[in-house]
C-alpha cells in the first residue's frame, strides 16, 4: 500500500490536525520493565484521531461534491471529525449517530455546526440509514474507515511516530472498523518493517479477529456496545484487506480490563481516555514477557468519555478485578437480621455498596440483592463460607451475566 504512504506524506490533514505528542508513560514503563510511549491523539482539537481521515477525504472532493454536502454515520469521534472538517471547508454536513451514543459526543457534533440524526441501536443501524439518505438527499458519504482517502489520513499518525522515535519495536493500535490500524500498519510495513504491529479490539466485538479467522469480513450477530468507539458488527472490506496483509497479530481485550486501564491512566498518569482509547494500554499484560526491554508505542485514540459513565467504568473495573460481588442473600423475617449479617458475615474490610430488599409478609425468609466490595479478591471464599455458616447464602450472581447486566 505504497500509495497510502505517499498520500500521507502530502496530506492536507494539518489544516485541522496537529502533530500529537508521543510521551513516555513512566509508570507503565516501570511496570513492564521497558519503554512505553503514548501517542496522544486525545490531544487533538476534537480529542480523537478521526479528524485526520475525515478531513483528508473531504479536502480531496471536487467542488461539485462539496456543494452537494456530506453525510456520515458515526458513534461519535468520526462525526466530530466530519463536522469540524465540513465547517472548515464550508460544507453542509449531516451526521447519523446510534441512539446509544454518549450525549457528550452528540452535543460536540452539534456545536461544530452539523445536523445530527439519531437512528438505531448500534453503528451498523446508523450506517444503513445514512446510506439510504445519500440517494434521497443527493449527498456524498464520508465513511468512518472503509475508504482509501480516510485510511491515508489516519496513516499520518504512523508517519509522526516514526519521526518522533528512532527505534520502535511494537505498536499497539485500537481496532474498530479498521481505518486507523490499516493506515498505521501500511506505513510501518513500508518504512519500518521490523516493527511488530498488533491490533486490539473489544472482546465483546471481535469483528476483525473473526474476519481474519473466516477469511473475509463477517457481520457479527451480536456485539457488546460498551466500548462504543470500537464496537462494530463488521469491519470494512478495504480495511480487512490491508490489515490482513500488514498486521502482525490481532487480539482482544476484556471490557473490564479496559475500565481498569481508564482508571489507572487517570489516577497514575493524569491521562483522560475513552474506552476505545484505553484498549492499546489494557492489552499490555497479555504481552508482558514479549515486550520486556522493548520500545513500545500505544496509540491513545481518543478521550471523549461521558462523565456520567464514570460509575459504570468503576463498577466494571471492580468486577473484573474480582473486588465487587453480587449475591442473593436470604434474610429471616425478624428484627436484627441485617445487623446479624453485618456483624457475623462481613469482614472488617468488606463494604456493602448495593442493597435492594423487599419485605414480604407471612414468609419465614425473604431475599435481598446485595453488592459487596472487597479490599482483597482472596477474601471472597471466606465471605461465602461465612454466609453459608450463618444461613444467609442464597445465590452468587457474578457468574450469571444475564442477571448481572441488570445491576451495572
């Protein structure tokens, strides 16, 4: 894909984008005994790399196409990129976004001057509706990833990394539809072929992994939408072809691990990221031995995280760390039962963080859903033992995802 590399050299993206910092992550480097650098695309004006590809595409359009206007479908960051680029080029823009898109992203797009249409539950629903409106309104569609010009725009991220660091052993890139990974891997395979490029996607939306396994882009029947910026049901055709050729490895990361990384990046490095932006860091534990002593670059793709999601992020991180546990607890219908539970069952470091109880008449026992946060994961066995010894244990809910999803 030498044409992508050449186009990245002559890109117009710097009319809206800037060369983002490549900063050393001191705490992570100590943890993994290497040198980890964060490519800070969260530092862009829209806090995401997406403005690169969107502007590259729109600036390459003919005057006639620009006059018609553009339409895009996006979970948020591509939408902001299109809206910003359209404003810069004085082009009318319509953005179709899934109804699940965080409000911070919806407002950001509207403030950049684009019209927003909310449609469907996932990105693919929004995509189908946007394509329908292309013919109805005679607009030009700006793909979030499955377009040569868009990929070339994203490839400028890799050109910058190569200019900022001499020796690069590994690059971890988040993967949603595949635009960033396609652009980054194309540049590195041309200019730094010894660098290992690893794509990372959500465990609950492994679209590229499935595509590579099946030998073609495959639409997933169901995905976990939590990591909204990287959760698509089917990767782009062009992106698949390029990633198949250039990626050294694809892997997935658990959503709970991503939440852990979001909190750690904020608490330890003062870096604010969205779930998709944290995937490249969250996956590092899987490669601990392999990356020891190496120069590693993690692409932080964005930071547009809705603050209202903070409690859910913390909850998911605690569940993944096995520090938060939900139970159905059987309480006898008599006064003092709750006090007995607290005094005889809970340890000194245990904390009740969720309690839902409905008193029932004419029953010997009633049940409550109780969420308990532990200080140490190893204390779980002792907690369950004490519940059973005191006849409070009803059911453990953490290993019942269909029930648990109603609680977080």
